[in-house]
C-alpha cells in the first residue's frame, strides 16, 4: 500500500467518524433528553478509541520499517498511554 493511499484511508476514516459525531450531536439535540444524550455519548466513547487505534495502526505501519525499532515501540506505548489515560 502506498503512502498516499494510507493517508487517504486515514483521512477517510476520520471524515466518516466526524460525520458520525455530527449525527450524534444532532440526535442529542433532537432528543432533548439527558438520558438519551448520555447513551449516545457512551456509544461514541466506546467507538472512538477503536477508531484511534485503527488510524494509528495504519499510520505506524506505513513507516515502521523506516525507523528504528525503539521509536516504533515508543509510538505504540504512547498510543497505549493515551488510551489508558482516556478511560
């Protein structure tokens, strides 16, 4: 997979997720219910870390063979810390 196609895929995933966030905001506004809005927000909170990992994996896989192993490990551990810290 070329670098351009990786970047296009990463951006495309982010655009789709952004549209899903806008839809969720619209649904929250339409419901005018804190209970429904909290449920919608919970779904987003469960899905967004998965999207983050997928996009990071695509990005790291694009240049992992071009940098030293310890830097790849630092990137992966940094992404893991972001996930752990956001819980």
